[in-house]
C-alpha cells in the first residue's frame, strides 16, 4: 500500500499548489481575468493531473498493488468532491463552458478565453504528471513508464456505441448540473461527485467514461488503437451532443439560438379575472352603494 500512499500524497500536493495559485491570482488579477483565465487554468491543471494519476492506479493497481475497484471508486468520489469544493466556480470542462454560453450566462470572448485556459491547464497538468512519473517514486510509476509508449485506446466497443455512451454520460451529468445549478454547494458538490462516480462505474469498461473533452484529450488521445478522428467523434462530439440534449430537455429551448420554447407550453402564473357585465334595466334598484356615497333620500317623519 506504500505506492497508494504516495499517490494520495500527490493528490494533496496538486490540490494545495492549485489552491495557492488561485489565491495568488485572485490578489494580483482583476475579477474578470481571474474568472476567465487563471481560475480555469488552475482547475484544468488540478483535474488533469489528478485523473492521470488515478487512471494509472486503475490500470496497474489491481494486479500491481492488490487493491480492487472499490478503492479506485472511493478515491474518484473523494477527488471530485474536493475538486468541486476547491474549484471556486471553475468548470474545467469545455461542454460546461459552452452550456453557459448557450444559456446567455457568458459572452463569446469570455467563453473562448476559458476554452484556451482549459487547454493550457490540460497541457500543464499532463507535463507535470509525466515529470512526476519519471522520478519513479513507486513501482507503480516504474511500470507506468515502461508501458507508457504502448498505451492502448480506451474505446473498447464499436465507434457508434462509444459515442453514444459518452453522449449519454454527458447528458445525465449536465442534467444533474442544471438541476443543481441554484443549489447550495453543500448539496451540489457531493451530488455531482456521486453522479460522476456512478457514470464512471457504469460506462468505464466501454470508453473510460470521461465525458470531458479536455480530460479525454490529456488521457487517451495519444494512445494507439484508434485514429484522431475516432477520438474526436467519441470524446468531443459525443459529450457535446449529450450537453445539447440535456439543455434542450431541461429548458425546452436553447436561449442563445432561439427564444421560443419547443417542448413546453408556458402558462402564466397569474389568472386573468373575468370581466363581469352588469345589465341594468329600468326600475332596477342598485344592491350596494358606492363607498362614501351619500343617500339623497330623506328620512320620513
């Protein structure tokens, strides 16, 4: 278990360094630059570095360390809970940024900046993790360095089925995210971590269950067994289609593209009172007097 302890220490180190980077950037940069650039870069670096190390444990741990998938799934849940609590509003996921753009919550310039920052964070996280593996602190990392050049694709099913699996995972993830968007972080963070853990457990044997283009690019795009366009189809277009389907189902429309609700009829919250028509005939006497109106009739003696 010594190798597992070193990996856990690496997780803590990555989170601590990225948290320090966020705090420093928040002090030095304007809120707009911090939110679009530094926050997304730190979040993507933290996510990619942690998930690369975790993927190494998934591949080598069962036969090299003697621990089962329950340990990996527990680490996955805890990691995403920590990520959700420390990301400070960053998504580290291009489909989430595009969802915010389609919901009119972000403009084009901010969205493009976030996507560039996520790519830079992904590249930095990949480089840092590779450097860390080269030190060969544990036998896990020694084995990882030996097999790194011969890694195989994470797609273990047909191409269309793999794209469907990634799209379905993205659909359910974004549906939960939209539902919990206004919830308190105390409820939002563990629910999203549980959703990611369940989807990874269910769909992992087919595609690795990334449903995050940045994470998939850092993890499996360099592996042999599938072409670049196969990876694009499964890990980029699949999650994007799942996000669009979730947004359309939840909202009934895509606000950036059109305002009309395509799925749900909108009913007014307020009922319009029906106008009452009073028909007065000759000889009729009014039932009530207006407030403050004085009677013209004098009392009889």
